[in-house]
């Protein structure tokens, strides 16, 4: 009886790390970019203290950029505010209450900006 081959590549280091969902190299992954839903075109700036032991952070949501550009733009915003921060799931978190400073900066980019929350 002849042995049947299932075929296909089992392992290769030629491309580096591969995305398990779209099977492209991680640097060219297409499924990660499509995960963030398209917003309503409004950039919202709010302040939040939940889960931060009373420390307030400014949240900027709805910026129409992909993850790589968003990280670079968040770095610019943090430098303008003179504080630290991070990007989590497409939301820019900047330490402290900087809503008054961020709204004009975001409007300069041509986006519709709204202050949300208190």
C-alpha cells in the first residue's frame, strides 16, 4: 500500500513570524489592521480615573489612523503635553488632564473634535 502525502509546508524560518489567522508575515498582517471598526468620524477627548487609583488620564478615541501611525502621533501629543502615556486598542491615554491643550491640536489636523464626559 502506498503512503499518502498530505503535502504543504510544515515549518520554515524564511519569512520569520507568521500570523496564524491570515498566514502572512507579522509585518504584513492584514487581519490585525481590519480589527478596529470604522468610527463615526468624530475624535473624542475625555478624562477618566477608573482603575487608576484616583489618578486622571486623558483619553483620545476615534483618531482615524492605523496602529503604527497612531503610536507615532501619540508620541507627538505626549511631547506637547510634557507627560507620559500609552496607546491601548486604538485609544491614546495621556497622563493628567490635558483636554484643553489637546482639542486645538487635534482640530489643526482637520478632524471634528468633541469633548466628552465631565
